[in-house]
C-alpha cells in the first residue's frame, strides 16, 4: 500500500487547496477525487445523460480517460478528459450541482473508487494525498493519516463565493449558503458512502485558521506518524 494521507470533509472546507499544498510540501502525488466525479458530470451534461441515469453514467465513467497535470505545482493543476482541458468547465455551478446528485449513485461510486485506488497504486513508492468525502472510510480505510477537515457553514459559503468570484462567476451569498447546506444534507444521508469522519480521523476545524496554518498542522501530524 502506498503512503496515503486521506483528507475528508464537507463542501467548501478547503480540502482541495490544503491537499494540493500538503502534496507539494511532501513531493507526493495529489489526487483530486472530486474532479473525477465532476468530469463524469461534465461529460454527462454534454451528452445529455440525466443525473438519475445510473447505467448511462456508469458507462461514461468506464469509458472516460481522466488525466491530471501539474499535480504538485501549487494551484495550477489541470484536469484533462479525453484529451480536453476541462479544468474550468468542471467547476461551474451547473456541473457542481449535477456532481452532488450523481456522486450518490452506488454503481458510479464503485467505478470511481476503483479508479482512485488504481491511480494511487501507481505512486506506491512515492506517496499520495487524496481528498473527498469517503477517502478515509471507504477508498483507503487503512490510510496512515486521516484528516476530517471542516468549518462552519457560513465560513464555507463565504469561501465558496470568493472562489467563484475569482473565477469571474458571480453568485449570491444566500443562495450559495442554501445550496451548501442542501449538499451537506445530501452527502451525509446518501446510502452509498455517506460523508462521515473515520473513527480514527483527526478533526481539524479551519475556522479562524489560514491555509498555511492548516497545512502546517497536517504536516505536523504526518511527521508524528513517521516517528
């Protein structure tokens, strides 16, 4: 098994940014598992496959070629689907909404989880940082370090609004908070791999913490595991 740092948590907790920076510090591979589900949603949207078409979505996932580039280059990671750079396209509100719905489908999750394990196995001698909602509970329950990253709903909504504005997408704060709370409920109550902290996960509440402070805390915990 490769060295694995599993970072789970709800939407807007800062998992992607933190995971990328931890991976860069350690020179590990960063695997954005959420981008894999987003890629399926993006492809499904283009092919007019409905969010409740489990068979159609599973077929898309099995035939999809997902590639990451710039894995350890700060925030400049690119996501490629079938040779197309979809880095920005998979982050639109439409794709985000569809992603939350399709990620609850057991058949689709089974395909994506297997792909995640295969990608991580390729880095067995190097180490990998993964983030998502079920990394420590389902994908890699034997991960050497499990983090459950969270923050208050209002703080997570504020961060999401700032993120979208930086991308030139104007969103409403109240609507963003409502959508985030709805997604929290959907993610935590779904039948397949619901959002939950692993029993041995270290909880890190990021309210009032800078990104550097969060990254530093995780690196400290990782160093303790290596002692």
